[in-house]
C-alpha cells in the first residue's frame, strides 16, 4: 500500500482490506511508521516508538474476523498500559519502566485487531487541557503548528488528524478526549461512566470521573471501537445498562425526532468566543433542518460550586498518583521533579481530608441527579465543546506559582466538558465547523446516562449531512 493511500481510509476500511487480502498488516504498519517519521518531527505527537515489536506483530498477525484487523494503533502515555512499553503519564517522576502486562482495554484493542506501535504525548499527569509537558515538550496541532492540539489526549489527536493512524487511544477525566477532538477536527466520544472497564488494576478513578475510549476521524470507527472495548469485568464497582444493539449499527441508523436543547452561554460567567457561538448556532439550525425539535435551554446547576468540588477531587487524585509512585519506587517527590502547576495541585490535594473528599463526592452526586432530571424533557444537550478556538502554545504558564486548575484561561477554554465527567453521562464532540483561520471548532452533544446509542445515531446523521472526512490539515502530505 502506498504512503498516500493509507491515510485516506478509516480504521474499519483498513481492517476490511486486510481481511479481503487487499493489503497486509505489514504494509499498513510500514505506512503508519512512514507517516509518523515524516510528520512527528513537526507535531511531537509520539513520545515512545515500538516499531520493531509492532512490525513483528504485524508480520505474525492472523486477520480472522477482527473489525480492525492489522490496523496500527497509538496508545496515550496515560493509562494505556501495554506489555513492553512504559507508561510515564508525561511526568519525570514516573520511571520509564516497561509495563509487565496489558491493561484490559489494551487487550481488547488487540483482540479487535489493532496493533499498537507507540505512545502519544500528554500533559503532566493529564491535568491541563493542553499538551505541553516539561518532560516531552509541547505537541503541535496539524491545522496550525503554533496552536495546541488540546489535552490531555493531545498527542493522540494530532496523530489521528495528520493521518498517522485512523484511531488512537485516549481517556477523559474532564474533557481529555473531547477537547483534543474539538481542537483537531475529530470525533471524540466520552462514553458513560463504567462503560469500559479499567481492569485489572483499577476499579474507578476519582469516583468515576475518568473513562477510556478513542479519537477517530469517523463516527463509525468510534462506534466500532466502543463495541470492541465496552463491557464490565468481574469486580468492577459499577457498569451502565448494556446496549440494545451494536454501536456500529447505530452509526448508520437515523435517530427518531429528537428534543435537543442548546446553549452558548459560559456557565461560569466568562465570555464564549464568537466562533464557538456561531458554530453551535449553525449546528442547532442543522439539527432543526434534519427535523429535530431544537430550543434554547440549559440545566440549572451551580457551576461555581461544581468547579470548586471538581478541583477538590482532582487535586486529591494528583496527590494519590504521586504518593502511589512514591510507595512503588521509593523515590521522594520534591518540587524540582514536577511542573509548578502539578506541585501546587499535589500540595492542595495532600491537604484534602477524608471528610472533605467524601463531602465533595456527595455534592457532585447530588448535582448528577439534577443534571439527569434535565434529560427527562430533552433527549440531548448541545453546547460548544470549547469556549475558545485552539489556544496558542504557551498561552498558559505551568511554571507560574499562581496557575491552578481554576485559572480563567483553563476554565474559559474547557468549561463545558467536566459536567459530563461529574455526572457520568456520555457526550460527543463533532467537527462540524472551521473558523476563518482554518481552525477546527467542535460542538458537543451530551445525552442520558447509558445512552451512547442516541448520540451515535445523531452523529452519524450529521456526518452524512455535513461530511468532514474530506478536510485535511496542512500537515498531511
């Protein structure tokens, strides 16, 4: 397969070509590596290369009926544990020790036919909504190299947007799949809490804030990847209702007439950029043109309080990560081993008492009930994914003593995303718009707990009505 041909196909199409013997896994891997070597010097999307073992795996691969047979895959350097590759969470304090075994989600990727060949860039411990760690340096957006690809799955998003892979692993604890998807013109689905198991080492993370999934160029790839990875493991603390039908089926099934609420208001009171407002309004009109009932409405939540509670839980999680690494390695955490932003979060989290943490969790769960009630009268909720277009690299100074998770530059950028992590509801960012600078502007639809099916149905309908697959960034060929 020629270098230029490989990137024009999505993951399912490549897998079908392998099954039909029109391409071999080794050819796909060679094409992916060639694109990685060409584009990564500009993007800094890939931070660990495992080309040799991946090529061996590709040569030994038996296609069978796997949907993504022989398709190259990149794993995020946070939670994407793969035997033989390190997971450092973009933090120098975490040792570069190869993982002894696969996490359950990575094992499921492999059973679906994917062949991992590297790890992608992320911010330190995955905290910020941009990818600019001190350990790896900034990742760059293929649409504009001076702009962020978002975070924390920014390296994965940049690699998919540049055609290095059709699908890449990500995870989302406050928007970390949806933010990069919006920045890079991709599909970014955050599944329902518990939809994808965090086995074998974890039950949940931060009371269920964090979920696993992928970034992709097409809705059907996201749906098929969810089919391949969804489902509980024995001992999981909770899991949502099983889907009635495969998600891939839903991607080509038109939805019923939906009741869609929309809002362009920043719920924390900051300004929403006109480009993001216009993109959301155009998406609302498109939904109305497709026959859906659309009205301006918003859940009534105390977002200021939620932001404070979210920061409490998140900072405790940062302290947990660092203290767990101390226990495992014997290394002593000191300020020089971290970005100032991370160290501030660690110190803050170390002071959160057990009662304070449990109170925060209880109040967040109370808010989740209020949010769920909104979906008794609406099927979906449409907002801008981000309050601003992709930020310029360096816009946030993570070595500043004053920078916190509640910095206005962070909250005004990612403001709409965390409510879905707090409540556990699914949400999807879709690339329906680009601004006058040629930057992607994502819009986000959120749905009921456990109802990824409706989101995927509408996403498939919108993708057909206003296709985006033909748009290519400057970093492509």
